[in-house]
C-alpha cells in the first residue's frame, strides 16, 4: 500500500487566516492515454473575494 493520500485539498486564505476558497483533486490514470492526470472534484470560492473569477480560468 501507498502511504501517500489520494485526495488533496488546497485552501485559500486571506491575511488574518479567513478561508475564502478551496479546491480538491485526486490523481487518476487514463487508460486511453496511458498517463496520469488530476481530477478536480470540488471548487468553492467566496463570491465577494477579489480574484475568484480568474482563479477558475
């Protein structure tokens, strides 16, 4: 077994420690392309947070 976690969660904070967004992903293997890729399973961002729209691009 692998000791590495399969799911990763990235958290966005503003100065002061308030969490304003998060994204989670998990590595997968494409049987069609025979290579690894990340599946993004969740994304959330506070609507009033500046730069949130560009983070989704």
